[in-house]
């Protein structure tokens, strides 16, 4: 009988002075309430290392990665920062389900090698949807690879990420196959709240991605402060909202500056949701704004790219989102309206929204099913220099 070595089971690192921690479902792991998404790391490796080092120093113990992020270099950018400091932290990997058991298993091995890890505490079945269940369960499918990787100590827990409907996400969770789920969730997009509630009932850890709306809530908004009757930076409001949900294990933010990490860590440390009625108040304020904002917003995931006409769709959708969410003025002579105009003008002519020929290719790929063509047309119409 072969004896298989068990995975490394040391407790996760903690810094109680700078961070709060929450249960990761029923795994027994205590994860930092703020986690770091590594999809926005860049070619500047010194800067990447500073970001990761700061995050570790502040007590963050969960880092979300995927080999395909950052033009295929996300994990290469992450590895140097965690070298010698990978004990007691989660660095998750991710791969799609529509492949064979053999290729999925090899992908796990490849990502471990890139990151320099002995095992994954969490490995995600990425971009998963209910129609892909047959690929997961079939003979020679991904579940076979997952079980093999568990047996060999290469992964401890398995999660999934999804943009599927809330109902389908619940169906996936109820299969009992997953220990965690990663879903977009913020105070401007609350479509997955019932999925998150069900995850809590099932003891499934919840990683809330896009807690600051893909960057939309990083900008101060007078309208949002007024609607919520709160005088604090919108990013702080956004994190407080997400973490006021008791079924969220961690808010995963793609922080691009050291000061963002420090500010967000301070927000998380200072906020005790059990001693506040902030959730009810914020929900009421957001509900009032929702009629104007709409249920779904662009999270800057980039799935709409590449555009056949060369349009930088994520950039324009970010501008559209900020304009609509925060009421940015279209008048080029006023602030912050001129910021929108200048940001559009900054793009090269080949990337401008005026090149859109309404082909609709982007909308077919958008996981949030956004009316991208209409949004680009309205942005150009209301910002004359676009």
C-alpha cells in the first residue's frame, strides 16, 4: 500500500495588530478579511515585490492568482514576492474545466512550478458555469484530476469562480463538490447576495471579488456620500459594505499601490461589523441609487477584448461606469467632467470608441451581459472630445 504524504497543514499566518480574520467556510482556516488579487501586477517587478511584501506585512494571507492573468505572467510576477514567505499563506491557482483530467492535472503541476509552491491550499475551477458540470463529472474529466491532486497532496481545497446566474451558482454549490466560491460583489452590484447567503448556510467560503467595483469606488464620490449619509472615502465605504455581510470570508481587491494596501488594511482593522448597523443603512442608500445606476456594471475583467476594431473597451467602460455611477459632468470645462474628456482624448486614435462599428462581438463575451455598444455610443455622444 502506498502511503501518500498529507498536504502542509500549518495554520495561516496572522497579524492581529493590523488585520481582522474570518473563517473560510468550514475548512478551519482563518483568512484575512482583506485579500489581494494579483491580476493587476505589472512588468515592474520591484513594484510587484513591494506590493506583495506590504500585503504580507499588513497580515494579508490570501493571494488570488491565475496563470492567464497579466498577459499570461501573473504567477511569474507573484512568485518573487512570496519567495521565502510562502508559509502560512494561501496563493490560489486557477484553471478552466472544459479540458481533460490529464491536462488539468498537468496545469496544476505547471502552476505550482511557476509559483515555487509545494502545494495549493486552494485551487479554483475557473470561470465555471452550470452547463460545464458534465465536463467536470465525466470519466477522464476535471474532477478526476482534482481527486488525484488531493490524494497526492498537491491541493487541499477546491473552489470555483463564476459569473453564472445566482441560481446556477447555488446549484453548483449544492453539489457538495466545492469548499469555496469567488463571486463579484460590491455595493453597486449585489446580484449574488442570495448565492452568498446560501454559501454561508452550506459552510462554503466566499471570496468577494471586485469589492470596490473594479476600481469605480476608488474615486471619491460626493453623490455616493450624500446618498449613504457617510463622510469617508468611497473605497472605505465599499469595503465596509462588503465585509458587513457575515457570509463573506474575504474581500479580494486588486490593489496597485502600497498606499492602497495600507489604507484598505486600516479600514478593515477599524471596522467591526458586529458593532454597527452600517449594513442596513448602506443597503437603503444603495437601493435608492440603483434606479439610476442599474443592477450590473463593468468590473474591468477584460473578457470583451480584443476588439476587432481596436477599441480599448475596458477603458471606455470604466469611464462610462464612473460617469454614470458618480454623475460625472459631461461639460469639458468643469471638474471632474474634464477628467473623463481628457482620459478619452489620451487614448491613441486606433483605440477610441468612435471606431466602434456596432459588431456586438464584445457583448457576446461579456460575463455581465452589458449593453457595451449602447454605452460606448452614449459616452461619445456626451463627451464631445471622445
